[in-house]
C-alpha cells in the first residue's frame, strides 16, 4: 500500500510511504494515521528520489 503522510499526521515520518506486510492502519476522525506493524516493512519513496 502507498500512503501519503503529511507533517504531524502520523506515527510515520513525512513522505510517501510504501507499506508492506501484516499491519493495521487506523485513521482517526481528524485524519491522523497510526500504523501498527505486526510483520513487514515501510519504505520512504521520497528518500530514493532526492
């Protein structure tokens, strides 16, 4: 899954995150995203570009 993460919008760092594995992603009414990773990885796509 590809997730766009804004500044202070998640427990993940800002950027475009590629999330792979077994996880849940909770999105609150305010839009805050909380990733609970059970097994897998995240990769910041922006880090590969710049």
